[in-house]
C-alpha cells in the first residue's frame, strides 16, 4: 500500500506544505458559488448531491457502485490518490466524502481540520475560478460491513454490544421537532448532537479528544462496542462517524437511510 501523504485529520499548515504533490487530490465540498469565488489552490469542486441517492422515503442513501465509479473517475481519483476533503460549514459535507471513500476501502482520505474557515483565517493562499480534473478509471467496490440498513438495525435492537448514536438535535431526538411523519428516536438510541464535536472558538475544528471521549463514554459510547450513527439523512452523522474513527473506535457503521426512512415508515418501533 502506498503510504499516506498526510494524517487523517490535517491541519492547514500541513496541507499547505504538500500543495502540488502529484498524488494529492484536494476536494472542496463547499457550495459551487463559494468554490468559484475562492478555494485552496488545486482543489476541485464536488457537489454534495452527487454523494447521495434517494429511494423514498429514505434520503441520503449511498449511490451504487456504477454511479460511484463514474463519479470518482470524473473527479480524477486513482487508488494511489490521497484525498483531502474540506467545506465551509464545519466539515459535515467533507466527512460524507471521507465516509464514502472509507466504504469503498480507499486507503487514504483526510479531513482538513477547520476547513475553509480555518484556512482563510490563517491567511493561507487561495485561488478563484475552476479546476477541471483529469479523468481516471476508478472502480468502486462497496464494503457492506460499514453500513447498516433498517433490517440490520431491527435485528440488533436489543444487542448489548451495539450502541445506536443519534446525532440530531435534542429536540429531534425527543420528538418535539418533526422532520418526518413521526417523531422520536430508534429505541435505545442515545443522543449526541454532532455540533458538540466542533470547537467554535477554533474555526470549527474538532474539540479536545479527551473531552470528546469522556462525553461519549458518559453516554455509553465506548470503543469496545460497535457504534451505529444516524441523523436525518447521514449528513450530520457522517461528521460523528469521522470523529469516532479519529478517536480510535474500531467498529463504526452508518445508517444512511436514518430518520428519513425510520421516521416515515408506519411500523418501525420508536421511542
């Protein structure tokens, strides 16, 4: 395996030192208008919508292998590419890309800590306009062990080795804010709002690792358990997925259908 160019969580100074590397593929997950106005030199833009598939009522599903192969070929991805993803909103778009690459067992994908906000605040170089990637021939293969669907969750609802982690807001978790036909949460799920992992005083970088581990442990989310993250469409929960993997949790699955599926079905159990 080709060694990584950068750590999994990359600081702006580390990325700047690697700009221009042949194997480096920087992917800007910001809105297109933001990207065209200013982005990290060499970055290509990827529309978040390209990473999701809808099968009503479920939103946010993973595209199939054929679509992912075409998407990443158009992006210029090769098996040796080291991807660094970032956005302008605290990382939840960028981490959806990192999670997708993990599901494809792509060996090297990183998140820029603090994203575009941190890069700009530190006065690092920017460029405008559009970079057109050179097409590759990438073959996507999905690793199902990193996914959970409705049937898998139903089969593991009472499994003491599984922790369901709801990364929506407390109001959504409690059912006082409805974004589906029914409110509440999957039975037994504990709540950790994904924004609680962001340090607002440090350009939305990840918070202190020790504090995060302690808060998660208080919820029963510990590395000895298999953790399944979900939100509404696996947008927010992709950020928490990245946090858990960064903290060394070995077994983390995502439920891409999330509450858009579970909360809109008439017969799924809820609390």
